C-alpha cells in the first residue's frame, strides 16, 4: 500500500507558514500569500467585475487577514477563514461604491435544479458574460454557483431575504442567457 504524504506535507507547510506569519515573519507572510493569491484573486475578479478593483480588494483583504491572523487558533480553518475575509471585503467594496443594490422581489417560482442550465455553456464564456450583469445579480450568482453557499447563507451574508436571493439568482441566470445569446448571434 502506497501512502501519499503530499497532502500531509502541504498541511505542515501551511501550518508552519501561519505560525511564522503570526509572529510577524514577512517572508512567511509572502509565502502564504503566494499559496492563496490565485484562488483569492479569482474570487475577487468574479465579484468585482474587473481586474483593477479585484486587485485592490485582494490586497486590502490580505492586509486585513494578516493583521488578524493572531486571532486564528485552528490553522486548519485558514483557507475558509481567508475566503470569508476576501468575500466580505468584496461585498464591502461594492457597497461603498454604491454599486451594490438588491431589489426585494416577490417569491420566484422554484425552477427545480438551479444549476442544470449551466452545463451547456463554457465556463469562460459565462465568466465573461458575468461582467455584463448588475452587481447584485453577479454577487448572488457568484456566492451560489462558485462559492457554494445556499440561499439561506447568502441571505445572511448579504442581509437580504432568501426569496430575494432566489430571485436575484434566477434573474442573473436569465441575464447571462441573454448576454450569451447576443454574443453567439
């Protein structure tokens, strides 16, 4: 039986870097940054809708994370903890720019499997189309499809009702379909 130690050594490296970073080691912080920057940038890019804003928010989020790193007791929670900080910074930045607007909607009919419509499209085309929809739609779509939150969690994160989350998601899908059909024809 062959044992794969790569995950164990990855976790050990992450724990070591977190420990050193908590003690103010800038080099360890840089290494930790490089381990997570690509994934966190992708979150920022999808949420913010452009490269410049995504880069700005990403930097602010990492600065915040490193300043609060001493409060993280369980090093295993670091990836999720960092992701939540990044998402919160994105949402805060959108709110500050007054770009973030949620519209309370009446209940939206349940469409069954909410992810079924996406299987026919290439992910790059969808991501590009997402840049052309409203921030509110894009935010709910990102949180639901890419970050894996359910509508109850999204409602808590964004301070909206679950029916508004469902409505925004439904409208986001429709807008994406419209943008994709325009780009195809």
